[in-house]
C-alpha cells in the first residue's frame, strides 16, 4: 500500500525546511503532485512503520536526498523493541528431584583426573586385547607412562 499523500507532504515540508531551494529545485518544472505520487509509491510499506520515517528525517544526509536515498535511510531504522517474557522460575521440588537423580552419577565420577579413557586403553592392551599402536601410545603418554623403546 502506498504511503498516504499527507505523509509525503509532511516529509516534503520537513525536507524543504532543512534544505530550502536545494530540495525543491530538484523538481523544478515538474508537477509536484506527480512527484508526491512517486514518493508515495516508492515509500509504500512504511505506513506500517512510521518510526522508520521519523528515523530517516532525524538522520538526513548533508545533501537533499532523492526518494531512493530517503528510502534507504528509512530502511536503516532499528527495529522496534520486542516485548520479552520473564524467564520462568524453576520449581524447587523439580530441581531437588533432578539433583537427587544426578547424585549417583556425580558420585561415580572419576578421581583419576579425567584420564579414565587412557586407563581403559592400557588395561585392554595389558589383557591381550588388540589395541592400535597409536591409541596405546597416546594413552600411555596421557598417563605419563613410557612405551617400550623410549627412555
């Protein structure tokens, strides 16, 4: 939907006050009704976003803008703030139940400094299970053990 002509006329009033003859001189010899109609068409969609028009009027360039330049400035307007919902509060009973379920898991955590994986690999190799040489080397290095052939 085109921007209402009344809005375009108010924009022109503001731009005329800001730039004077430099602004109106752009359309010398052209019917201003046609110019207003063109601005109305080019600024269609902004009737739902008057804050973008206000932004463009507050951020005018040094030279008088064309309709395309004015539209580009209006498109730079920050979006209106979106209402936010407050974060829901945790139900203390559910939190307590979840922590209770986690208790056994947390108590079963390693006391070996996060190197359980390395112990598993070394133990597998020592029990005769086939382990790739690189996996065994990395596991032994992680545990501070030296492989055969190293000093």
